[in-house]
């Protein structure tokens, strides 16, 4: 994670935004005793999708079952082109 002061961020907004978008990174912007984080839209959407899955009892249960099957060797590799 890159870190910048609010003054440096203001002076270099384009560079920081381009870096976050192009490198799927994040930027911690310090402003005195507080801070903010800048992330790309793709990263934000990924976080929101994860929240959705984990907040749904049904979806999180399916995810947990899948992980258990994978860890116990019960998972089967499938070629998506053959489906």
C-alpha cells in the first residue's frame, strides 16, 4: 500500500489515481490524525461482492462446503469448454 500526505496527494492526484487503477493497488492518504484509502473501482466492486456472498447464509454455506470439498480431495477438475 502506498502512503501519501493530503498535500502530496493534491499535488499529484493524476499520478496517484493512475497508479491505483493500473496496479490494482491502494493509497492511504494521511490528513493529520485521520486517513482515507483510495482504491480502484474494480477493487471496490470485488469487496462489495465478497460482502454480499459472506452476508448471505446460503451463499456463504455453499462457499464453505466448496472449500471443505476442495480441502478433503473431493473436488473434481472440469474443463469449462466441455460443459
